[in-house]
C-alpha cells in the first residue's frame, strides 16, 4: 500500500453510500467525470478524507517520445483488480466492484441480485444473475405500465420492503454481451420513489419457445430462491435470512421458465392486480 501511495495522485473523491465511506483516486483528473457517472445511485459526498475502501486508478498514456501505450492499473486498497490497455474495460470492472462492495457491506440493507418493479403498491422481485433475462422482463414490465425500481439489485430493509436502486437499465439485444443504458422515461415509464412491500417473487429464466407455466413456491422455497442471489449471505447469514423471511410473509412466489417477456409481463401484472382486488395489497 505504501508503494501505491507514493505513485502520485492528481484527483480524487470520497462518497458515502448505504453507510459506507468509499474513496477513489486517479492519476489523471480528466477521467473523474466518467468515474462520477459510475457511482451508486444514492452516493453523496463524504465529509473528510477517511474511507473504509480506497480504489486507485492509474490511467494509461503514452510516454513522451514513445508510441508504446502503457497499462491502466486498478487497485482496491493494495489488491490489484485490473491491468489493461483498454480504459473502458477497466472502468467497467471499477463499476462492478464498487457495486459489489456496497452490496456486500451495506449497513441496514440486504442486497439481492434482482430486477424490481412496482405495481399497485407492491413490488415484483425477479432474482437472477447477469444474462438470465431479468432486465428484459423488467423492461417489458415497465413498458406495460409498471414503475421502475432496479434491474441490478433489490435493496431490502429489515421489514422486507424494497427500496429504489435507480441505475439505468442495461439492455442487451440479440444475445450481445455489450449493453446499452436505457432510462424508464425512454420507455414511457416512471421511477419509484418510496419503499414497497413485496407482492410477487418471480424465479424465472428465458428459454426460447417456452410457455409460462409456473408453480407456486412455499415460503421456505421462496426464501431459498432469494438467498441464492443474496450478496451478503456468507458474511451475515442470520440478517439475510431474517430479512428474506419478512419479504415472503405476504408475497406469492412463482418459479418456471418463460418465453417472450411481453406475455409474461402482462400475466404477472394481472396476477398482482387480482391479489390487490382480494384486499391483500395496501395502495
């Protein structure tokens, strides 16, 4: 760490997110505007320089009189995370590592890899890993009128309510691994503001030509479906379990493979509307 400290740093910033203080320092101030766009959606400037995690980014460049391009180097504290001549790929790693650190160590919140939308006073949570199709289903739900909450994490409080995590949707098309950012307003949708209790947990993945014939999960199975995607489960299993039990208290959990997202989205919203009609949803 002392060797890294001596490298010389031109700019930096410290922020607070979910009770954690994080710092980022760079060798070139020109990169800071791009880094600021990678911060978690609720990040606020920190007072004072002390942080719990420090990221250090050495930006590549070309030495005077040379045509050889140097490497970008990224560190978390003293651990090297990336070494590449491609600045974009290093920034992608920085963004991912920032989000994972916050998700694992956040105070008073439990993070589940999931897409989330709101509908009639309740949330629909779609747990799933990257490339599982959860963003496609979230996009279809927003286009059908649901309120956007997240396509990355379901952020849960101790009462099992889900809070907005308003990063733009990262939409991949035609199986492409690269993604483009889409805001819900571009789809005619809106973003959530207040926390919601959970009405539906939908454990699903895409399979071409599949018909949506889900089975309903018992509460214990629903907890396990969420637990499999909970970031902090190894560090704080008791807190994670207690929170997830609160989530499924009055939620219906469904599991099954799906085909086209548009048809499934309409079915899910109709299911939650029927639940509301039975008086189990507070609007």
